[in-house]
């Protein structure tokens, strides 16, 4: 017999998650920094750092970072840089 979860009358607790992101940058014709592609969410810190290191040979800047987030609520914590190489813009 399956158990059903009783409602407590409280709103469901929003779980915080950690977003792990990788981004690479190149320069346009005027020499200005621009994203080489849309930032990619990565499955783990290790995967983000390893891929960033490989990509650093092909781009003027690469960065991997993480930040706590509650995307459903639009809340994002302070970013923490995991690995960075070359020219990258400041994280906001």
C-alpha cells in the first residue's frame, strides 16, 4: 500500500541549487570583448574546470564559476570563480 504525504498547510520549501557555468570570450573586429557563445551550465565543478582549461587554448578568455540560486524565485547568490584564464568581463 503506497503512503501519501500529508499536507502541512505550509507552502513547499524552495530548494536552493548551485548553478555551475562556463563561458568563453573572443574579440570582435574593434577589439572589444564579446561572448564566444551562450554561457553553458555544467554538471559539476570538475567538468567545468576541465573544459575551461581545454578551451583556454582557443579563446582570449575563459571562466568557470558557480553561484547558489533559486531559479524559480529569480534569486541568485554571489558568484564564486572556479577557474579563470585570459580576458574576461567582471561577473555581476
